[in-house]
C-alpha cells in the first residue's frame, strides 16, 4: 500500500480527496449571481461578507483526525460543506 492511500471496500482511495477552495466557492457564487440576476429571486446583494467566515465554513469538509475524515463519503462531505456555507448562522455571504 502506498503512502497516503487506504483500502476501502477493496478499492484504493486517497486518504484526503481534493476539496473545494474559497476561490472555487466564490467562482460558483459569482456564476450563480449571473445566472439568477434576471430571475424573480436574484442573489442580491452578491458577494462574500467575510473571507474568514467562508474559510471557516470550508474547513468543515476537512474535519477529522490525521488522514481520516469524519465525513469520508463524498455525499456526507458535500452535505457538511453545504451546511457550513448555507445553514451556519454566521453565513459568509452578504445577507
């Protein structure tokens, strides 16, 4: 077994998969702002309220111990990331 790899259900998986960065999330937000700009429910005002809050929300996807993620299944990891961005009472987006 190579360093940084673990076996799970007979498949070799990376211990820590590629994660979204703040730049990725801001780019997605900017595209959604454009896509919904003329809709009855636009994203307004657009933008990030706090880079620190955004980084904090993104860190949820890295929660764990060592190379073992608490939310190792992709769907669970995506769910905790979305929770950190959207449902957190200190939402990183402008209200």
